[in-house]
């Protein structure tokens, strides 16, 4: 029965997620053995170990998990919305808007929460802009939305280039790291995790409607789905998820494109399974990528977006090859 | 010292042919028939060094961000780092252009060299390089007396500080250049050298890169005695405040979170002497609390 | 059951002048066939009757209420549509596809029940595709895919069937079994309304015919009255020869390549 066939892959993914988080928390540029890690998680360990694990690595792990999960789910939603397996959360210009917001804040010399808030505002602005422009003369199709989004994204790209060109040299590393995608140490994982959990709750009603919508808007309409309202819900939801993710970690690429795709190749096309699977797999992937980013050239750090790109491309190619 | 004699020797020889020559940081020899009177400086550091050499009144234009000394702020700008207005520079008909190896683009300025304009490249890596740069610029602009004197004061000042802090108790220091990403310096960098001069030990001194981007974890593990930064600008203690969330850090415990005046340590200029002096005093404070 | 009715209906094809208003009711037990040359608007009519396109004039009604007054979900419980094209960008299995037909009957938080599964499987069996239930739909042949689409609507169990060229891609055997199935549905009290390009299938299986002429004219009624050679020749712009087999008329285009025919 359906319920059971969902359970097994989800359980595997939950275990993978848990394992990845344990790995992430026990590895870093400073060595903390596994048994020491576990003892810290249960209240023991030296003060340094406690600080390392509880104050630094744990929040960062949660942030990475939330970001990866949000991006993967947003990617899956975008792909159904646009009826295009190559869509990703950024295709409609969202990360561009967030980037402009964040970079402007950095150029103005502010930091921390203001940069995040600015990024979020930029993402929302981009959402409304695309919404308004695509809606323009009435009829609103996935291809019209895609075209509008691509153009708006290009516009943001131009602004980003301008900001980079005009900023004083010493601000550039910070800006570049944001653009490449870097888990901000200052980010609070809680809103992201809550949002992710809420989305997973919505999976059942939302998921089946998405399955029907994936057949085509007319077929979906004929089966009783209110297509336009559903498409708006998906759009707003995907935008909200992406805006939250980008606020926490800049524009991390590939997770939103590769994870839903990978899962569909392996698990089929029932969105009620794919969406929660995306949340778990995306989170796991980003946690592992961030762990790598932290240790590959320790004590130096790489931005996590570099790792997701380097890992994402060959993985995807391999899976495509195997599925043939 | 040897370099000084060599310089005087060249001066003596070339005074006969009235040619002023010097080899720059990329190994090119620049020769001027007469002291430069139309100088363009392409980095804030170079601007300061030109003024230190006593040739500030011969500066026609400077790069953006040239803000010291005061007179520099009034001079016309010709762009910034690798976004220079080459046309404007050529139009000024300079007889000497002072460039910065890590700031300006070789390709762009070679265009100027091809047009016959003298481009002199600077790249101070040691304290001595700073003094030499001032002397060379003084030579090329016919201000030997001023320049040489100032350079000598600098060199003596550094030597004095070095002697003063030679036997000092080591203080382990983390110097923070930037917050996101977290950046510091290694011992090859001038600031790193300043730290060593003052009897400090740079906890990331052995890193291969000049400006490594490290993790917070690495800082926690290194557990320095003091954390020093110039912040983002005027009295910006924000970065230091961030470290207070780790009360286990020795530096936080001892209250060794120090804000150095920006610009004194950041630019390889004669002001660095004050910067190093200030840093040494800061580390003395830190040392006292150990 | 709420019969589907066209009330002074004029379909909207952008750029074309309005045709004759259509006014008919598809009563339970009836099997309607829509005939007309390519491009005359059969698919547009079907989509308009399904409530997926707005008419230019007039209204479509389910029972006494206009379609626009019904909730989308209630409409889909009474009207099932088999489209000509399919979008399989996100391919599901055959069984999952048939199960989609149960969507109008499930509340948002409900999973498919055993009963739903049974209905979907029975539908697949009736269309002779049950053996393919775990195959991905994009790996099927055209005919198999067509039958799965029909099975989906069978699982949906609507009162009224709207079909756009249901016999496309099907071999003779399956053409007959599908039309037989639709006839059986009508016999059980459903109504069937389908666009057909094959005149002879319409002649054999439909009891009511709607003719859509290229100039915008239309006429409809019981088959015997509509399947008049003069009207059909005008419809297709083609001379026809008529014969009768088994009590039903058969039409063959005249003007063969035989040089001896007149």
C-alpha cells in the first residue's frame, strides 16, 4: 500500500540525515573524538569542546540542514510549477534579488542581521516583481513566468556586477563569499527549521494536488484542481523557502536542482514522497558539503557553494548515465 | 646600510650625467634625466610615500581613497586599483607614475610604459622596504635631503622598538583583518612582522597564505592571549564584541580585546612606525594581564 | 444525475467569426459523436463543454446550473475528460496514473483507500493494461498510453464522459473494445460525448451526432437523421459512397484511383 512504500525510503533518509549531522558535529578544524562528541551532547566534555560543539558546530549543522532542505523542496516545487525538470529555486530571479539586497548592505558598511534582513527583503521584492510582471496582461502560463523570471534574474545580475565594480577592494572577499554561498556563522537555524517542518506537514494535501498538476494544467483542472490558486500557492511557498535559505547562507547552488532530480530518478514521481525526501536529502547533502568545506583546507575555509557545485555536477551526470 | 651606500654611489656617478636611476620592485630600472616634477600616484599607500619623500607638491593626481595627508584629499582622482582612467593619466603628461604591485594591474600600466611614461612599481614587504621606497622617491624627485632624513628616522625608530621588545615575554596574538569571512595574516605579512617585532606570536603565523581565511574553531583552539583588530573603520568594536560570546577564550577572560587605530598598521608607509609603536604598547598591556 | 447541456453556446476561437449557437442536452444513456473536418473546433468545443475554456456566447450547464456556478471539484465528480494530448514530463507508473482519477473523490488530507486502489486496478483491467501497472507511462506505446488515459477516467467514474478522439493510436481490436466499454457505460446511465474523426465508427457506435461545418454551421440530432450523405459530403467536402452492413450505414470516399470509375 502507498503508505508503506513511502515509509522505507523516508526512514533511510532520516537515518542518513542523523548520521550526517553526527559527522558534521564531530568533525571540524579542531579534532574532537567521537566519544568526546557524544559526551558533550549529553552534558559532559571540556569547556572548549562544549563551546566548539554546542556553540559553533551544532547551530551551523542545523543551519546547513535547514538551508539544504529548504532549497531542495523549493527546487522540487519550482520544477512542478514550471513543468520543467531543469528548473531550480533561483531560476525566477530570487537569489539575484537577495544578492543585491545583501551586497548593498555590505557596501553600506553594515553587517550581521541587517545583511540578512536586506537579503530577505531583496528576495521578496524579486518575488513580487516577477509576480506582477508575469501577471501583467492577464493570462499567466508557466512559460511566461519562466521568461519573466529569467529576464528579472538577468537584471539583478547586472546590478550585482555594478555593485562589485564599485565597491572598495577590501569588501570584495565578503561579497564574493556571499555570492558563492557560505553558511553564515551568525545565522539562526530556528526559523528555517520551523519552516521546513511546516512544509513537510503540508505535504499530504499539497503533494497529491502537485501530482495532478504535473499532468498538465488542463488535465488538473478537469480533475477538480483549482489550478491558478494552486500555482500561486506553490510560487509563494517556493519563494518563501528560497528567501529563507538564501538569507541564511547566500546563494548556494545546485542543491535545489540536483536533489529533486536525483530523488525522482530513484523514487519515482509521487510528490508526497518526493517533497519530504527532498527536505531530508537536501539537508543531509548540505550538511556533508559544509563539513567538507570546513575541513578540506583546514584551518582555512571554503565557501560551501564551491563544494556543492564540485560535488553536484559529477553526481548528477552519474545518475543520469545510470538511469538510461 | 649597504643599500644606503650603494645609493649614494649611484648618486655620485649619476650626478655627472645628471641622470636619476633606480630599480623598482619588479626589477625594472627607471631613469629620469631630471628630478620628476609631474608625479601621479596610483594607490593610497604610494600617495603617502610620495608625500613622505617630500614630493607632495609635485603630485598632479592620485588614486581614489588617497586620504592622507590632508593635502592629498584635494588632489584630482584618476580611478582606483585596476579601474584606472588611463586617458586621464596620459593627458596629465606625468614624468613619473608610482604604482603598487598588489593594487594595480600590470597589463594596464604596461600600456603606459609602452607610451614612454615612467612607471615605478612599489611593493614593500619588509620595514626596510618602506624606508627604501621613501628614499628612492626622494631621489627621483630631487628631494634627497627630506626623504633620506625621514627614511632614516623611520629605520631608527623601528630598530629602537625592536631592541626595546627583544626580550619581552611572548604574547600569543590573533590579528583579525575581516569578519566575514574571518581573515587574518601570516608572519610574512607586514602586520605579522609588526606583531613579531613587538614580542608577539601570531597564532596563524605558519599558515602558507599571506591572508588566510580561518574558522572560528581554529581561533578557539589556538586560544590566543590577545585579539587585536582594526575593525571596519573608526572605533568599530563590533568584531571584538562578537568574541565575548566565548567566555572560555583566554583573551576574553583577560579583557585583551584591542582595537588598533585603522590605517596606521594597514598601509606600508612611514606612519607604520606609529602603528607598530601603538601595537607594541597594546601588547605590553596584554602582557601585563597575563 | 445532472445532464450536460449547451445553451445557445458559441465557442470562442480567436480570430474566427462566431458560428451557429449550439443548443442540446446530452441525456443519460446517450452516446454522442462530434464530426467535422480538421480545425473546425471540435477540441475547442470539448474544452468549452468541460468548463476549461470560456465560451464567446451562451452557457454550458450541468443540470439546471451553469458550469460557472459549480465548484471545480463537484464538476470533476460528474464530468470526466479524455484529452488528445498528454504531458508526461514527470512520468508516474500506470497504476499511479489511474489512481489520479480518484482525486476528485478524496478530501485533501486523505490517502487513497483500498477501495480506490481496487477501482483503479479494475479500470486498468477493463482497458487491458493491467499487466503494465508498474511500468512508467512514458515507456508505453501510443495505444497503451491512450488506454491508460481512458482507464483514469473510468476510475474517476463520472456521470458524463467527454472524449477527444479516443480511438487515436488504437488498433482495431482495442478500438472496438473501448467503444464497447463506452456504450456499456451509457447503458448503465452515463452519457458519452466524443469527438471522432472516423465517420464509420460514429455511424456504428453513436446514437446522436453533432455535425460542425467549416463555415460555422452546425446541426445535431439522432444519428439516422444526421448521417445523410448530402450533409456528410458538405461536411467533409468529399463525395461519398454509402453501403449498409449489419443495419448500420458505412461510408466510403468516392473517387478512387480506378480510372474507369466516373
